[in-house]
C-alpha cells in the first residue's frame, strides 16, 4: 500500500472503545426499566408502558450522546488545529517542543524522549492546512452513537414482545442483557491487550449487581 493510499484510507467511524461503551450504556439504561417490572402483578399494559419508556429513554439518550459526540469531536479538533498553529508560528524550537510535550499523556511521557518530540515537530511543520470543521465522517459517527444506544435496547426488550409469561420474559431479558454486557466487556479487554474473559465477566457482574440493586429497591 502506497503512502497516498494510507493517507486517504478511511478510519473506522467509531473505535472499539466507543462502540462497546455505547452498547454498555444502552443495555444498562434498558435494565433500569425492565428491572422495575413486577413479576407478580405486571399486566400487558404495564409491560407495554415499560417497553415504550425503555425505547423512548434510550432514543433520547442516544440523540444526546450523538450531540455530545459532535461537541467533543469539534472541541478536540479545534485544540489540535490550535496546537499546530502555535507550533508553526513559534520562533523558538524549544518552546514548540514544550507545547508538544504538554500534549503527551502522562503514562507515555516517560517513554518519549527529545528526539521523538523533535520528530513530531518536524512532521507538524510538513502537515497541510488543517481545518476544525465537522465533516461527513463525524456526522456518521454521531449517527452510529445514537444507533448503538437504541440498538442495545432490543435484546433487553424483545423477550417481552415475544413471550407472554412475564417471569420467563424477564429472566430471558436479563440473560440476554448479561450476555451483551459480557461481549462488550470482552471487546474492551481485548482492545486493551488485557484479559478479555476477565473484562467480560466483570462487565456482566456489574450488570448483575445492577439488576439485584433494582430488585432490592422494589423493582
């Protein structure tokens, strides 16, 4: 693959952390609604109301998350554009290097020496003109955020649509929710080069604890 091909190749709209985090958020939001269903007294009308509330809430939060995704993207991009401009206009190389060093995360600072920072400064000086505006991929990312939050609701609420017995539907729903949380945690653990099984089980345990807390509080 040539340098030009690598430069023009589109990056994923959302990275694994974003995708998993939004899915986890959607599942946990849905659990707060399904956990309020009383197995002993719930009728079809109550279940129907719960389903609408869960879907509506996740839709609202999905839209909110999408807007905040755009705000965060625009803010971070503006910061990068400002940094590039300050490095380019600085007349003191040491000052420019200090600006770059300040942007390096603390966990990486000890591994980055002056030669690396100098190389980064040289790369910045060669960059084309950057713009802080939002583009098509950014709006696609925002749409994906909203879609993930809403889609994460489906495994939790679908059992109530297909199963008449509320107790069975609730148990199936909780099982699917825990499975979804496990998968999301597994993806996060794998992305972090950690133990994906441990991460998956931890995330599932968080979901189980949430269900128990809802039940204990009268859900």
